[in-house]
C-alpha cells in the first residue's frame, strides 16, 4: 500500500503545534535564567558588600556638616514626632563622598544597612544628599511605594529641592525636602493606610474576578471563531498552494525544455568545431613542450565518443520532458548538469585558441624583456657598488640576475616553454625595479645617518642622565625602568660601532634612534607612574579620613537616645537628582 502525503492543512497544524511548544520551552528557560541571575546579583554576599557605611546617629545624620545645630535639632524633632504619629521612619543623610558608587547604589545600600522603617512594614524613607558629587536621592521602602511613587519623589526633587540647592541654599533645600516628603505622605497612621489598601485590593480582586469571567466567555467565543477561521484558512491556503505549485512546475517545465534544446545545439556546435580544435592542438604540439598542450589534447581527442554518449542521454531525458510538467522538478538537476557539460565540450576550440594566443604573447613579451633587461642589469651593476647600498639590496640584485640567467638558458634550448620563460623574466624585471628604488633609499638613509647620527650620539648621554634621575623615583614601575635599561643598551651598542673605521653610520644611527625612542617611552612612563601613585595616596588618605570622621561622629553621639531604625526593607523605588 502506497504512503499518502500529508495534506497542507495537517502540515500547517503540526507546524503551529511545534512552534508553540518550542516557544514555551524557550520562555521557561529564559525566565529561569533571569531569576537565577537576579538571585545571584541580589545575594547579601554580593550587594553593597564593598562599601563601609557610617553608623546612624538619629533621624538626621549630617556627616557632610551642612546643617546648623539648631536646624538639625528642629528636623530631628519633627521626624521623631512624625514617626510617633504615623510609625513611618524618615532618615535624612548628608555624606562627604559616595565612595565611587552611584547615588542609587550608595543610597539603597545605606538604607538596607541601617534598616530604615519598621520590620514587616518596610515603611522607611531615606533622603540622601552628597554635596561634593552634587547628587541626591529619595529612597522609598517597599511599604511606602503606593504613597510615594517614583514620579512623586522625582517631582519633589525637581521642584522643591534642586532650585534651592542651585542657589547655594543647601540647608533650606533639605528643610524644604523634608517638609515636602511629609506633606506628600500625610499624617495618617501606617495601620490605617494598610486597611485602606486592603479594602482597595479586595475591591480590585472582585472586579478582577468579574473581568476574568467575562474574559473566559470572550476567549471561548473567540477560540471557536478562530478555530473555524483556521480551518477555512487551511483550506484556502491549501488550494492556493496547489495552484501556485502547479504554476511553478509548468514554468520549470518550459525552462527545462529550453535548456535541453540549447544543450543539443551546443553538442552540434562541438561536433562541427572538433576538426578545427584538433588542428589547433597539432599547432601547439609543433612548437611547444607537452606541459603546454598535454591537458588540451586529453580533452579534445576523445570528444566525438563523449558527444555521442551525451547526446543519447539528453535525448532520453527529452522523452521524460515530453510526458508533461509533473516531473519537472525531478529532472531539473539532470537537465542543468547535461547543459553545463555540453557547454563545456563546445568551448574546447576556444580553449585551444586561447592557449595559442597565450603562448604567442609570452614569447613576444619574453623577447622584449630579453632585450631590455641586460641594459637594466648593467646600469644597476654600476650603482650597486656604492658604499651606502645595503647588503639586503645587493642580495635582491643578485637574485634578479640569477633569474635572468636561468630564463636565458631555458630560452636557448629547443622546444621552449615560453610561458615559464616569461614568468621568470617577469619576476626578474620586478626585482630589478625594486633594486632601483632600494638603491636610492639606501643612499638617502645613509646620508641622513651621517648628518644626524653624530649629533644624536653627542646629545643622548645628557638625555640618558636626565631620564635616569626621573626613573629612579620609588613610584616608577619596573616596566618603565626596563625601558630605560633598553635605551642605555642601544646607546652603548651604537657607540661601540663607532670604534671601527670607516664608521657604518647607517647601523649606528639605527641603534641610536631606537635608544632615543626607548628614552621617550621611559620618560613618559615615569610621569604616568608618578601621577598614578599620587592618586592612590590621595584616595587612601581620603578613605582613612572619612572612616575616622564617621567613627568620631558615631562615638560622639554614643550617648544619644536614638536606638536605631526598625529593620525595614527597600527594593530600589524612589528618584535621584542633581544640581
């Protein structure tokens, strides 16, 4: 029993099911990966572990010394009263530095470290100002986000605080910011806020259930309509696909027929050109060695038998073509292959003619080079003896002469392969042109070396002494000192080469130039190393001073009645600003 092909509708349904399954799997993998990444990045051992936060001294913590004592006491009293009335904890913090952190990372790290807000309620607010970085942030605890959304916090910063900060009224800006925060939050106790939220959530839940029920009914009807539509679509697409396929096969049938006719025409052309192609092979054999004509003869001689076989194959394929368009796709590969083979057979006469022309061109060009190269070699032989010409240039000249001699010997034998001769002569010509340019360059470089070398030899000792003092500093790295050492070695090398007679200034100048380059790198490196070391010392000094300041502040307030915050949590809500 023959296997039946699946209908288009069945294929479409299977494809849709596979896409749905693959999409679900990919989504699940991506979600798991995302959750894993978030967990790792928010683990206690990873987040905010490198920052040393100061200890809180009260609701107002003026570590940067912005507020006057009276203003600090007044805000402290207001925030304590506000906490007693609402249970909401608001911390005001000024710091001298963010320690290289962003204001967002520093503030949430400090908020979590201090635990501003009540545990389980997470009803804390942190208002942080970093005057040196000109940054500020209002960090909002989880439990306060409904009452202080990010947009409200941003509006307080832009409209209530930043304008005063820009005028230099830092203390007034902090007072205004605290007032705006409390005004936005209101005086309602936190428990009352929770009860209102629960009532709102219950109402939203009921409305959501009603909405879900309506949505289920809608989705059932929509699914029914969609299923009907898909069935209709599958039928329509199936019909359209079958029609399109039939049209494509008919077009391919016409194309196959045209290529078969063209293939037969190419075979006829090859049959007619075979005698002339054979004659051209004989012409090549007469004056050239076998490596020139051997491949072409291998192609041309068996051509009649090959054409006969190819013609039979094409005629059999033409019978399949005549049976109609249904097998057009099956025979397309064979049709294209036979056409390409027929076209290749028809090109053999052109191939033989091309080889004859190639040999003639190589022979004529070789004759021209055989006449011109000796004069070029003679001229260069006089110039190459100049004392400033380098050994490398002389070696290239020697190689060029050797190639010319080999080509001359090859051309003097019988049955010459002019293609090989022309290749050798062309290489010799290119090398001689390179020698011409190299001679001029060598002489020019030697002249420059004789003029500048003595001056550089005289100037370098002073430069070495000056740079040596700079690199001897304790802040200079070992790699910079190594560069200075290399500079001295190259200078000594160049200096030693001046002891002979005559002095090879080209070699001396090369060593001195390299020494000068190493000295420049060592000098720049020493400057960079010292600057980096100074920055490290300044940073260490600042960190030590900041740590001492915070410890002192914490110790001086150790007798305060402030017992710490309640252990609230934060999730990154709030807004940042600058001025």
